[in-house]
C-alpha cells in the first residue's frame, strides 16, 4: 500500500458543521501550513474534526486540532480514536507546550489517543526536542517531516515513529491503558477498599504487584478518598528497626497530600522525630476524625512489605523487633476505630498475615487480613495483552505466535513482555504491515532464554529466601516427583502457596513444575 489511494479505505466524511468550519478557518489563518496538512489528510481519507485555542496561560497563541484518520490508517497503526495535531507559533519550542497538549487531551470531552501527538513548530530543532521528550511509550511526532507534495509522507512519518517504539518493554509499573488483565483481582481489591477490609497482595518478583497497586490507586482515588502508595524498599531492614523511618516517610507523604487538598495536617506536623507507633496512631486518629467530618476517607497502600519481615535475617516469629508488630497493630486499631480508613499490603511473602506470631507478639493481622496471590496471566489475559499492545505498534500477531508466547513464559507478566519485546526488536521497520508468526517467536527463544536467565534465578532465590519450606518442596518435585504427593498432603498451606504463586501446576491428581522453572 504505497500510493495514497490505498490509504483512503474507510474514508472519513468531511465535517459540515458551520461552527467547526469557522474554527478551522481561524486555525488556517493563524497557521497557513494547516491548509497543506488538511489537503494531505483529505487525500488519505482523513479529516480534521475539531479545532480550538490552547487555554493554558501564556500559550493562547497555540492552537489544537483533532484528526480522525481513515479506517485503513487506523487499522495499520492500531489507532482507534482521534489524534491531536498541536500548532505552536514559537521559534523556540518549550516542553511546557507539549505538557499543555497532554493536559488538553485529558480535559477534552472526546475520545482522543492519549499517547500520540503531532506537533507543528517553526523551531528548527523541533524534531530533536520532540524525540528527546518522547518517553514511556508517548510519541510527539514533528510535522516538519511531512512533504506537502506527497500525502503518503504523512503515513511514512507515522510508521517511522510507531514502529520505532517497543511498548512491550516496561521497566516501571504500568497503569491506565498500559495495564491489562487482572479483572477479578482488581474487582476483589476494589471491594476490599470499599468495604474497609484489610488486604494483602502477594506474588513472585516482577509478577506485576506494583502495577496492580498503582492501578488500584488510580481507580479508587477521588475527591472523597485519599490514597497514599508507599514503597518500603528504601527502609532499613531488621535487625535495624525500620519503623521510625517508615513513620517519618508516611508523615511526610500524608502532610503533603493533606495540605494540597486543603485538609488539616496539624496533628502530623506535631509528631516528633522520635515518634513511635503509638504516637503515630494518636496523630492519625486526629487526622481521620477531621477527615470524617468532611466525608473523606484514607487508604494506605504499602508495597514491598517483605522489607519488614526478612526471614533470612531475623526470626520473624520470635525475633526482637516488636516495633513492626506494634505498628501493624496500630494500623489495625485505626481500621477498627474509624469508618474512613483501611490499608493494603503487598510483597513477596504472605507470612506477615499468615504467621500466628510476629516478632514475639501475637500477629495483629493473623486470620484478619485477606490474602490475594498474583498468579501468572491466564491464556485469555495474555492474548489480550499481546494483541492490544501489538496493535498500537502496527503489529498483527498470529494465533500460533500467541500460543508460543504463552507456552514459553507460562503467562508470567515480566517474562511474557520480555519475550514479546525480544521478538518485536527483530521485526522490519521499513514496511507498512508487520506480523509476528510462530516461527518468529521460536527463532528468538534461545537468545531470549539467555537474557532472562539472571531474572529467573533471582525469582527463585527470593522464593528460597521468603518461602524456605516451599523451596524444599519445589526441589523434591523436580528431583523426585513421585514422592511429592506425600509431602504435599502434609503441607497444605505451603502447597497452596506454590499453586497460587504459579510455581507448580496440578495435573489431575499429580503436580508438575510450572513453565517458569523450566527456564532455569
């Protein structure tokens, strides 16, 4: 499809609305280049369907338009919504202009593609700047690359940028339209927050726990509910007491968000640097009562909770670190005494809610907090991830390739994305249609296995660290599978951990190791 006639399939009807025509005419008078862009779009079966001024202070001379591409172009590049064209008159393009365009997407009451913006600017360094500002899957495409005499140059420009990104590769938690699957788990966590049930989310390293918490925070946060997500990885671990640092961090987080939302944070401000769990509980009680008068609730999401219970460093049942159980007891008391507070824990180990004793004291969360385990994607979730992300890069994925992706990774979130990324990096970028076949996946398997070997060993080492008895059971399953059934009957909780974590699978009346272990 190299001529513009082929791209006209599914052409968009030219809008006839008088008010829209008025705004487009004003746009063309301000930016004459718009006429060339509209002409090229029209020959490609595409149309400008919206135009307006930029409302950001200091950028009122900028203009915004929205384009609906033809069905052929949308299908080729995974577009399903209108796309923004941003026009700047300034010779020195600034990043705040791009931020203004992003803000406009969020504020427009229209379905606009959130991660692709075309930008027109007289700045000779516009392309260099926009390339530098395109991060995290977001694309800012310079319209200076469009040849006014060749409409297909606009399609080529779109192809060059869409094909250059790898949306399967993620080094940070995903959220929003980059978050896939987990519907039942997310619904359960939503219910836990709404019904004020304390929950624990547990899973293997790189299984996607932080992504789930980040998405949960986005989902449940609103004007009447404050959500604090705190990563505990930076805390000192026992035998060094982590609670003073945790109280300090939570105090700072809470004061910042309370002030931003116009709520009182005085009680937290009066906490001293030596504050303990009891001091924190009293200050929080004052804050929660004040919020209750305004019908506002508070949710704490505590991630990487294993840094409070490192079983390889200290006896978490009887070790001398009572401050941890005292802090968790304080949180439990706050939940029981207030209708507008709850918390969620997340990490590798479920011992923090399953052990009867915690650091020499009765565990305040034992048989009280609700446990959820983050298992690998099932086949339907994995297929949805692959096809949805692939389409946004202009890639069609054959059913055989989907099957191979799942067979090779067992649906483990990190491994699945990693393998898909490895395959995408080998695809050509100088064509207008890209496809992944089973052969493409199989051809990349050996090289990919070598690249993730270290990650697999790290996952297993964390199992040995935080689930020592389960690790022994895994060794037995791999070395003497016929004897595994006997120990499985004797250790039902540990067996359930292995199943819930996706480390073993049940096959009829017997068990077998999961795909992730075959990669060792």
